[in-house]
C-alpha cells in the first residue's frame, strides 16, 4: 500500500456511515509539486465531500505527512502515473498572469428570481419592497438597503429585481458588483490610467439599476469610498435605482466616511431575519418540488426543525438527502434523513459559545475568566476576537447573546468581527492560524 492509499484508508476508517464511505472511496489523491490534490469523480461528489468532509480530509493528509501541506480539491477522472520518472523534467518557468481588464456585464445571476424566493414572515417586507422596485425602477424606495446574516437571501432578492426588470424591459441598464470588485476595478483603473472607462461603467446615462453587495467591506478604503460617493450622487440625482446589501445596517459599519454612511441609510433599510419554522418548511418543500421529489411530512419536519442556521444550509441538507438517496438507491425516509444529517446535527449541538470559549482558552493558554474580562491587552484581544469569530461561524446565537457571553456591548462584538474578518482576508499568517483552529475544532467536536 503506497502513501496515498494509506491516507485514503485513514480517511475511510474515521467515517462510520457506509454510504459516506462509498463516496469517499471514489477519491484519488496525488501530489503536484508542493500541493496534495484530491480528485473527485464528479461535480456532486466534489460539492458534497468538500462541504461535509473537507476539514477531515485535510487533517488526515497533514497528519500522515506530518507537515502543513497545501491541499486542493478538483473534479476530474484521474489516473496516477505508473512511474515517477515518466514525468517531464523540463523546468517550467512561472509567469505572473496579466491583470485583466474588468468585464462589462450586468453581473446578475439568472437563477436568482422572485419565483425562486420563498416568502415568509422573516422576509415578506423585503420581498414586497423589492417587487415594487422591479415594477417601477424610479420608485420612492431609493436607495434600497438589505442587510442580514450570511445565506438569508439578501443577494438573491436584489438579483431578482434586476432579472425581472430586464425580462420586462430589455433596454434597462443593470449592473451588479461587490465592494471588493468595485475596489479592485477602481485600483486597476488608476494604475492603468483608464479612469474614464471606469467612470463610464457607472454613469447615470448607462445605468437604470445599480446593485452593490457587501458594502461593509468598504471600511478603511477612503479613496474608494469617495469615488463611490461620486457614483452614487450621479445615479441618485438622475433618479436611477440604487440597491445595497451587507451584513450590518449602515449605522453599525465602522470606519466608513460619514458621507457614505448617510448615502447608504438615506432610503429604505430592511433587515432580513432568519427563517421561522413555517418558512423553513416552505423552503424544504420548494427545493424538493423543484427537483421533482416528494418528501414525507416527517422528513420535512425533521429537516426544518433541526437545520435552522440559514437558507443555504437548509437547501444543502435537502439536496444531500435527495442525492444520497438516489445514489444509494434507498427510499427517502426519516431514518435515512437522520443517518445522513446525524454528524452535522451532532456537531451543531456540541459546538456552543461556552464550548468555543473553552476551546480558545486551552489553545491560547489563557484562562476563561481573562478571555471574557475587560482587558484590552494585545495578547488577550486577539484570542478573544478569534473566539468571537468562531462563535459567529459555528453557532446560531444572535450577536447580543455572544456579546453577553464575552461581557461586551453589541457594537464591540461587531467591531471584533470586522477586525478579525479583515485580518483573515488580508493576513496570511492569521488565515493559516484560524484555518488550523477550525480544523482542530471540527476534529475535536466530531
């Protein structure tokens, strides 16, 4: 048995369910330069296994190799070379790809429509406002700002506005972008001396609807914020519809210019909440019906009762049960649903805010009392921010409850999250450290 086969055996031995092992057994593992590549036979296998077992697979590989090697997942039919020396030995010089010019398109996701948006008490107001805007681009709801936690449909409903407007009036100019893409395009335009082209993409003469996502990521980007204000002033003064979305309301976004904050909050600000039980049941039925599957009532009840973090996780659970039932040729029953979701639900119940506080306390060698104390020392502040980040990632607790656990105000928790999220995206050392902690937490809680 070679090294890669022994790694796969290690992975299989840690998964009790036979149906899951059948999927994992189809994996092939190889090494390309300094990276270990896990090859999945098809798209479904890739999506499901990376979602459910990515951390376990990476942990098994690194443990077997005894080093923090990079691991990538791919979709292809892979055959390992018979002999190592058959590989071409001609060195290939690494080249840095040129910075591509931004594409000029609406950026809309055609799948995000009003027909696919399940309405409940949690999002009815957002739906009605969005539908009204789609019927009358020059509506009084301008600008329109949606905010919510991850995976609750704020991007979906905004895309739906643009898609409906385009389907009814093909001459409507629509553009969707994110704060990150807007910033990158702006920087590109400055470095390549093509600001006129950048400005032209956002002129009121070319656009009727402008949607910008993840606006909280504009923090600390003073020049980009100023340029965005110019864009917004031009669009709003011309009566063009502007739509924002983000994780937090404008008043809670720190480190943005007062002028931009006032523009974000000048219109209708709508909070999309987590779906209640009835809405979750609607979503489960809708997802099943879309795939021509009728789920038993007890299966629907089980999923909607136990998966309540966000809509993405709910839809993922439905797709997992349907796909695994089909692949394994088994009837979809309550027992099957419990079997396939058991690991997810156990981990969800086990990883609580106190559990994470205990976990971070041990890993940073800091007492729990000090971790939740008022101390703002650097060696305490960072572990506390990581703990808050993990609480947000793993639990369904509202920010107010997380704040109470750490003896902190709601605004302080938001600041900690924004700080650590920024570090995670831009500081490689912090990202690796947090990824290691996530891997370890998943392993210990399994």
